[in-house]
């Protein structure tokens, strides 16, 4: 069994033969050479895992050869052999990147132990790098965060700009838009990726226990504190702490959180020891924190400390063009995780899903697809497989009392409130698209699909109408007279 490839570089023929036999008996593939030039040729032709390299060679200095190996394209792990048991050689070998060094004469068992350690180290390093790449692939924007719309492209761009920084980030968006997924994507693409990612839902913890959950407590700090407890800040040491629903933190606790963000220090509840917080903070909320600040429910200084880099996640109704991609992604996920075989959704079902308001956003879409897939009698999901909640009648009556201009103004004011402090690109196009689609669809319905008449009513060229139908993905239906 090939345990790995080893190159032995030594000018003593007898030592080369002994090392070759001992290593081959252990299952290694071994090549031996007696000069530096031959070693260079061997390293260029073969990818060796480990090289046992003598410092004193007839044509070159072993430390020079070691330096060449480390600076070149080879990633061979080098163990230096020397008969000159001097501190200079040892320091030189380790400084130039040797894995370890061994002095002659040496015990052959010692050589085998050292070679095995070097092989294991290489394996662990490769596994670590492979794990890092796998994690990055899994949490790469566009892979687990699905969407190609302009809104989502801006999110991806911001993620790319902040992953390598230590800046505090505030992720804003409605429930179900994927705020924790964005936080994980930032963490696993950052230099802290191999350190803990710790999440806490600040709205789910009782107010009187939240301080202990965040900072920990000492034994006897309060009634029921029977032993020391480690808080989320300590658990996340060296990594990332995700504060979900940060707007629900009580005002009295906001002061202590602000102090941690400013000074990077804190103490456990009931404790005197000052601990250092080597933690990156990512926070998220579905609340209007600016409004909460005005109402004295949230500290203004803490708000600005958290909002160093704001990221706004749009609700699903503001990126309907991504729904088809999300449907495909979730169906693949459902099939894989639940062992069922759903081929897709019918055109009518897809239209139904694309036109739904999705108050629960992406999370609601996923749960809706899971429910439909599990209960479906066939591989294709039809409209009858979905039970979607309609808006209450009162909402319709309220809307009917408003003019079109008032409705648009109201929606835009709400949009600007939710995206306060966030640069929005292509807003004109986004708004126009949302007006154009229903306008063209209803006009085509009125003309029973007659595009020439629809273009006349709209006051645009027929070719322009055709292009808009294609760009907006409007489904054409020829209605009977």
C-alpha cells in the first residue's frame, strides 16, 4: 500500500540504500539521489510528499536547496538531515521552512516516526484547506442565497466588500428574508471562518435572562445560579456573534452591549474578572430602529455602533423575478432531503406563486413548497396543491379609498423608511417595472390579447410592447369573445 512518496537526498550511498529499504517496508514509494542537481530534477518530475534532505551535499548547500524548494512550486515537506549538530544549522533549517531536522547518526525508528508525522501534517493541512474551500462554496453568495435581481446583486456586492473586514454589520429586512443566512455567508467567507459562529435570538430569551445568556454569570450571581455559566460572547471568542432581532434588547442591557462594542471588554453577571471580547458582531432586525430611537426604545449611540455597514434584504415581493430560481432551488433541496421526486411546478402554479404577496418571504415560500411536495399525488405541482392565504377584505376596501398616486406615495415612503441609510440603485427602474407589469397585463386582458389594440391604448409602438412583454415575462392568453 502506497503511504506516500518520499525523496531521499544524501551523498552516502549506503545510507540511501538503508533508508530506502526501511521506508519501502513501511509502504512508502521511495526515490534516492546523491546530489543537489539530481534532487532538483527529481522534484521537478515527481510530486513528493516528503523529502529527507542532507545539509551537506557535494554540489550545493542543503539549506540553499531547501530554500529553493520552499520558494518554488513544490509543496514537498522537507526534513533536514545533518551530521553537524550545531545550533546554526538547526535555526537555518527551521527558518527556511523545514518541517523538522534530525542529526546523524540517528535511529531508524526515529526517522520513521518523523516521516509519519510529516505525512500526517500534510494530510491535516490538505483536509483543512479542502474543508475551507467546501465551506466557502457552501456559503458563496448566489449558491445558498438565491437571486439574480438587481436588489440581490447589491447585497452580494456589499458582502464581498465587508467579508475581510472586522466592521460591525446591521442586516435589515422583514422576517423570512434570510438575514441569518447572510450573516453565516459573511462569517464563513471571512478570516474567522474556522472559528465559532454563535447566534442568539434576542426576542426569544426572557428579558431577565438575556444578560446572562450574552455575558454569562458566576455561581451565586442570582437565585438559581448554581454554577458558573459561559455566555455567548465567550462561546464566540475568535469568531462571530450574530445578534438576531437586536431591536428587542431591553434598554438597560443596551448600555452594557454598547460598552462591549466600544471597549471590547465585559464581565460575567456577578463577576469581577474583566474579559476581552475578540468577537465580530453581526446584528439583524425586522424593526425600524430609527423609529425606535425616536421613541426612546433604542439607544441612538448603540444604533450607530451597530449600523457601521448596513445591508438591506428586500422582501420577496420586491424581487419577484427571483421566485422561479427559488422554486427550482427548493424543489431540489426537498427531493434531496426528503427522498421524494418532484419534477417541478406547472406554468399556472408558477404564475400563482410569482403573483402571491409572500408576507413570510422566502421562508414562507420554502414551507409552502414543502407542504405541497409532501402532499402531492404526482411529480408536478399544480395550483390545487397550494393553499395560500389571501389578503383580508378590509385591506382591499382601504386601498380602494386611495388614489393611485396616494398608493404609490405611501409605498415609496414605507420603502424609504425601511432602507434608511442604505444606498439603493436603479430605484426608478424598479418602481416603473412594478407599475408597467400590471398595467400591460390588464390592458392585454381588456383587449383579449390583441397586442395592436393594447399598444394603441397604451400609446406605445407594438414592437416596444412586445419587448416589454418579453422583459417582464408576461404570459399571453388569448381570451375568447
